[in-house]
């Protein structure tokens, strides 16, 4: 039988092979046959055969069991020359089944050989188990065996390449997913170096560098051995080879390859970068192709991080000052929550009347002022740990508690500011919160500082500190404001009126509209409590308009009753800040068909001095329309007498503080001064809070024109007023 096999194996000797250089690798072939001579003649027949620069290396198995074991131990076998009939009639087919199903080797090519035609496998078996070829041993000449082997090896090579590509593409996908989750350049760069080294089969050792807008090459990040240079210029590296390769990559705009390293060029939409990797051996062409695919994703990642950083700047930085904004501050201040530590203070700084600068000098000057305040804070407080622009005109500072002096702080920030061609003297309100009072939520810490800031505003102080009782007061205030708003919307507020009298005739000449807020239990909440709350919350604007409308309705009833009386209405600062306030008053008076001269507006000195130019223009417009104006509580403020002549006034109202002590503890000197001033300016004077005949007599003797007070009549609701006026005429 052996001689017959030798005959068919060597029957065709027309294939010759020229001597070639020794190959550096092999194609591993496993011969499986229970006949040892078949092994010998197969090896002899194929000796010297070489495919694509690689010779054959033979492995031998003499049973199906040995074949399976050999394939488990040597996964690099590319061709299996397998006898069908060995220890059993289907031993070869069992080997095929175990190779494909149990071992899971789908790459090895299988050529079945048999000397017994009756044991040929069915076509279904050949198809399902991916058998490369089936030959009768009697068919196999040397040339046909070489041809079958060449076909099988070519098929094996293609399958391996496809598997390598599949693995490589999977690696690229995993690598791309690994880098796209990063939002900062340092961690992103480290991930990029790690993944690209894996793709090209190199050690993880390299950097990512990029060109900034100033054309400087900066090290974005890389592996741990370069960590001390992250963020530095490329020139700071102590490795000249890295510097040269990266610089060449940018200058020549192509990848750089040497025996020791590879530098890949990244051309993103928004920036250029280079990835430097050290190598021990040159990557294959396929690895470089896969690296190029991965680099496309790296470019997208670089652009995404730039976009993320820009979005972070928008979300967490103030565009004008480039300081951290409110959102950034809230996140940052939370990290300083340490209940047992009191080494820091949080200072909240509000620029008083900043809107006046914007409106009067323009927004550009307002922006320059903000930049000047920022610069002042940076210079004066270099130990500041956190500086933020929290609001339009509000800055926040985190300063060491030791050495923080309130007066020094105020003195430092109130030095006049040179803003363009203007020298501005600014005023501030400041709230201070100690670290021991910080909250674990940044927003709550900010709230505490705002409580102190608002307390400073309400107390007309420059600076105030947060204390726990302030929070209780603030909660009470907010609750009261909510209740006031609700009761106003439900029409629960009332307007009472206090008659005003002529000291000459003792007759009623008008009345003052006074706001009243029922508490619901038969009592009334003091105006001294709720009016300031309404002013601070801005609710006074709507309430003030409602009071004016009620006054106009009353004045309409006076006209119907032939009563020549005026109605005085108080006006607060927030109302005067409403645009076109004068036009709003005129429209209200016209809509109620009221004589303008029968409506008087009482403004306090704080209103007059708030924005003197605007107030003079507004009052002048109202006077031209016919409305009379009185200065309420005259003498209690700090108004400049130089402005008094410019104001279109009709009356000066003497505050009750200058009346209540007459004649026992007060000679009436200030009242006399106001009356004399009014006489010289051609203004009538009216005194409030008159409760005794002695007070009335002295005021009469001093020349006061009019009075109001409990001596003559208390404030009363509208129905009682009309009844009082009807009775007083009898």
C-alpha cells in the first residue's frame, strides 16, 4: 500500500522550485493519519515548497484524539491534512466536529484525505463544517497536493486577515468610546496615548501637544512620566528628540516616523495637535491604517473638548470680567463647608446705584466701572481665595478671617474710581458671612450673605454681618411680604383719610390718604412695618397706583357733594423710578375726570434726593398739569436747601417729631424755622401730629397755615369721612 501511495505522490514531477533565501517564518501544517508512511511521503513530497516567502513546518498526529490535542496546543496550525478513516470509520469527521464546535477554531483549513471511497463525507457535512477540500488518496499527485495546499493556505491567510481586521475595528471602537467620555484635555490626552499605543502595539509612553492661539506649542497631557510638564510649553521638556519630532510634525504638517518613535498629526476643525509615541519596533502597515481610523475620532474628541470648555466658560464664567459667575460660585463655595472651621469670611459686595451709572453715563461706562472694581479687589486683596461676579453689580470674595477689618475693607473699595474720563465716587452695601455659618449647599451660603447684605441696605449701613437671628427676621419679612401681596390681590387693603384744617378758619381744607392693612383679627398692622416691606419688594408701585385711584374716586364724590377739598397721596421712591411716572399719574386723573389741582402728591426728602434731576423734571411736568406737590416730613432728612428753590412745591409739611414736644420740652424752634423758610419761598406750611390746643396755638402764633392731628380728627374710613364732612358743614 505504501508503494502505491509513493507512486501517486510522485507521479507528476514537472513542478520545479528554484532555490530561494531561507524564510523567516513558517506555515504550520498538521498531518493526521494512522499510517506513519503517509506522514513520511507527505513531508518528503512537500519538502522545499514555499508559499509567499514562508516554508512549511509539519506537525504529526496518528489518531483523531492526538489531532484534537495538537490543535488545542498549537492554534497557529493553518492547514489540517486529515485522514477520514483511522481508529474508527468516522474518526476524521469527529475531529472536524470537535475542531469547529469544541475548540472553536474556524480559521484552520481542512483537507480531508481517504483511501476508501465508501467513507466519503456527505456534501452537507463538508458545507456545515467548512471543509476546504476532499480528495481520494489515489487522486493526489504531488502537483495537485501543492495546489490544494496553496488554495487552503491562501484561504487561511484571508480568514486571519479578516479576523485581525475585525479585532482591530473592535479595538478602534472600544478605543474611541474610551476617549470620547473625557471632558478635559489632561485625562483625554492620557487616554489617547494609551489607546493608540494599544493599536500600534507599542508601550504606553508619549504626549499630546497642541498649538495655542498665540502659536505656542503646549503639552496638553500624556503618560505619567510627563505629568510634571502638563500645561507647559514644549520647550520645557528635557527630551530634545521629543521636541524635534513634535515641532517637525507641525512644521511639515505630516506624520513623523523614526525607528524610535512615531508622531501623528491631528488636523481638527478648531486646532492642530500632535501625538508623540515611543516605539520598540515599527508598526505594520495594517496597524498604521487602523491608527489613521482612530485618529479621525481623536480629532473629533479634541474639537468636542474645545466646545465643552467653551460651553463651560459660558456656563461658569462671566463674559465681561472673566471671573467665575454665580453658578460657578455656588459650586465652588460648597467645597468650603467645614462646620468646625472659621478661618474664612465670605464677603458680598453690591454697588449702590449702579443702574444710575448705566442710565446716566451709558452701559460702556458701567462695564468699565465693573472692570475697575474687579481690578481694585484683585489688587487690594491678593489673598482672596475666590472672587466671583455673582450678579449684575454684585461681587463675592472669600477672604481669610484673620486680618479682615471691616473699616479697612470699606475704605479700600470707596476710593474714587478712574473710569475712562470720569472719576466716580461709588457707594457700596456689603454683607459678611463667617465660614462657621456656611451651608453644605452653595446656594444656601449665598442666601445667608444676601441676608446680611439686605440688612445693611434696610438699616442704611454700608456693611453688616450675618447672624442666625437675621435669618429668622428675613423669614418673617418674606412671610409678611407674601401675605401683603396676597391680601392686596384679594382687595383686603383699605384707604383711610385724615382731615386737614386751616388754622385761620378751623375749616377742613382737605385730607390725606393713609394706607391701612387689616390683620384679620380686628387689629391693623402698622404702616411703619409693612410700607418699608412693600417698598423693598417693589409691591408699593402697584399699591401706590391703587391708592391714587381710590383718592381720585373720593375726589369725584367731593365734586358731586360740592366740597372744595383736596386729597393728598404719599409717593415713595420706587414709584418715582417707574418710567413715565408723571404720564401715569396724569392718565389716572384724566380717566376719573378729576380736577388736577385737587390732587396733591406728598413726597419725602428721600424721594427728592434719590435722583434729584429726574425728580425735578417729573414734578415740573406734574405741576404744569396742575397737580400740587408737598414735601412730607420736612427737616428729618438731609436735603440740600439749594435744590429746594428748584422744586415745584406748594407746601412744606412739618414732621410730627418737631410738634410732639411743644410746648413742654420743645420751644418750637425747628417748626418756626420751617414755617419761616416756607414763607420766604412762598410755600404754605402744614404741621402733622397736632394733639393739644397748646400745640395748635403755638403753631398758629408762629404763622403755620394748616394742621392735621388727633386734636382735630383721627384717620377714618371713607364712609365715616363723608359723614364727618357732612356734619362739619351744619
